[in-house]
């Protein structure tokens, strides 16, 4: 069995995890101070969002130096201490590598701006066409994807923020630089790499797009597979036990099978986001609508079945630094917060793939429900507010959309206890703490044997105990049930049935010979195992034989 199949990975957003130097920003020493907690939870690896030197225009995803730690997080010595202390607890570190683009403050880009042709060729500088931009592509963060540089009478490409210039992977010198960076961190003891929007690195052609977006020219293009294979065989693929995951933007199952099939020597697993767009009206994120439950089931089932058939591997997740809190989105964060948080956890952790837990998910942290645009820090959310206002949307409607969709929902400080700012910091945090920290916090969960934390702990232990969870096949079940998401897992002569009620109503399901199964885990205590099983609001139950 591949080493990553029974691992559970915990994602930390360092700015919001734990502040030890009293500046309102989380730091590396804060992570060190919480290693006992993460060991108790049972995770195998910590994925940290970027801690490299950065102007922090996009929360560190605009890197200006891949070899140095940003002073807001600490020093190289702090990082070396973290690597060593985590290792003592059998926890490895995964770094977040942003290789599609660099900050415009990166030395390479600064040299390019001075007219150095070698470094201009590290990026995409293009002349305009017929008095217009080189292409009509949109930036992901609003506006167009080109920024004018008067000195050259040229534009540079930025698929994301204008301070994030896209790298030219066709240039072998660029690829060699990136391989060198990975090998440097491998030597330091980093044993995992998450590659940001990595399926956008092959810009096949620069031409106008009928939809003004242009994805067909830069998303999942053929050379991505070649580039990842080269990266693998010259860096992380040479070090046993290294775990890799690619963040895939607007991808396809077929490509993700290719990216993760072991024979191809590219990546171990992928993040895909289709299941997190089922509450987008007309595929537009900045809208408000209830999630489409049937579509959610269909997407998760399709990815499970097709990735299995092609020998690919999924990263399993609801939450990350770019998504609102799942318990507020797909659960019920008011009346059934504990039940729905546990139910959502079961849905993901019992699937075929490697589960990721995002900080605070394991205690059921919720969306913040900010009420003023001044409270937001995220560049994407602030741009969205401006664009929605220009479209003439009512202020109340705009705030509802931001409350549901803003990335800042997941970036509020970690809630450790009921003291000031949830114990994250003793000074004003960089982003306002959620006002519910007195009730929802780690200290309360650790005291409660029935807490969301204890439930996640058990899910992790089960994955390590039962090979059917890490290695079993996946078969959809009750595919068209209106309120239940169910599936089965098989391994040798073992069977699991996973039942999840996504709504606040009782519902019945027929399971023949259910008395032959035992309850492996559930978020309710008593069960009446009859062939007609009644699931209570947001109930989850895993049956095993």
C-alpha cells in the first residue's frame, strides 16, 4: 500500500493559528506550541499555507523569495525547530509551493522589469494586439489578466492578482529553478508538497477566448503532465515517503487520473473543487442559493468511481483556506452544529482517498457572518464587493453573499479557549475573531467525550485500524435518495455501509439483514437496528461486517 493512503493531513493557515509574539499574527512558534494537540488528534502531516517571504498581497500566495521565511512568521531557526519537534511526534510537514506565479517583488521579476531578457523570459511579456490587450482573458480576482508595462510597451500575464506574475514553464531555466527549490526544502526535512493551481502552468496558446475567460488555453493543457513528471523524477520522487498533492483549478476527472496514476510518476493525489460549487447560481461564486444536494452526491460519486477505475487518488476535503466553513454551508451551524459537523466528517473520512482537516473544522468552527466590508481582509472578497456594487446589487444582498462565500470565513483566528480572542492572541488579531469563541473552542471540546474533536479523533483511528477504509473499493448506494448520501466500501470479505442524513428531518431507509452489521461509528448514541432503519436529523451511521 502506498504510504499516503492511510494518512490524515491537517491544514494550518499560519496567520490565524496561534500568535506567540503578541503582534496579532500567528507564527511558527505558535504551531510548535500546539504540536501536542495535533498529536492527540492523531494526524500524520501538517500542511502549512505559505510562510515564505511575501508582500502578503494574497496572504502569502505571492512569494518573493522561496528560500526565506517571512519575518511575520519567524525565522529559519524556528522552522528547523518545528520540523525537529514535529518529527519527534511522528508528524511531517507539507509545504505549499506556489509555482504558477511569483510576486512582482520577486528578484526574477524585478530583473525582468529592468529589461534583463533572461528574466523577462521567466514570465510572459506580450505586445498588445490592434490597440487591445494581448488576449481578452479575465483574471481570477476580477479585471483582465494583463498589466501594462510602459517601459516596454508590453503587458505581463497575471491569471490572479496583478501583483502575481505568471511563470513561463516552457523555459527550462524556470523549471530548473523550481526543481532546485524543492530539493532545498527536501534537504531541510520537508516531506510533503502541495502545489497551488498547478494545472494552469502550461499556457498553450495566447489567443482570444469566446467567453473572455480563456481556460481552454491554459487549464489542464498537455504539457502539465510532462512538467509534473520532470519535477517528480528530479526532486520529490527521489525521496521515499514524500507526499504530494496538486490543487487543480476547473479540472477534469480524466486529467486527474493522469496526474495521480502511480505509473505516470506525477503526483500522489489531487484537490478538485467541483463538489464545492454546488451552491453557485449559474456557476457564479458570488451568488446566493441553497446547495444542490443531488448534484453534490453525483459529483462526489462520479469522482470516487472514476478515480478508482483509473487507479487515481483523491484528496478528500470540505474545508480549506479558500472555502467557507462546511458546517455553515452544508450543515446546520445553529440547531444541529455538532450533529451536522460529525455527519460531514463521516461523509469524507469513510471515502476512498486521503482526508484533509482544516484548522478549526475538528471543533466545528463556523462562518463569521461579518456585517461590514471594513471587516474583510481578503483581496478576492473586497474585489467582489466592488464588482457586485457596480452591478447595482443591494447592500444587504451583497453582505449575504459575502457571509456565505468569502474566504475570510475560514481565516478567522483559531478558537483555543474562552479567553480574549479565543486564546489566539492577547492583542487585536489581524482578522477579527468569530464572536462565538466562548462556546466553540478547543478547551471545551477536549473536556467533552462526545465532542466534535473526539469524533474526528475516532475517525482517524478507524482509518488506521480498518484497511477497508484506506484500501477498500467504493460503490454508490441509494443514489437518488432525497435526503441521504450513502455508499458502500468493500475489501476482501469485509463490507461497510455509510449512511448520512443531510437534513433536519427523520427519514427511513431499508437495509436487509442489518442485524448482521455492527455500528462502527455514529453521531447518535442509541440505534435500533431493524431492516427499516430510521435516521434522525443529520444522523450519520457506519455499519460494518
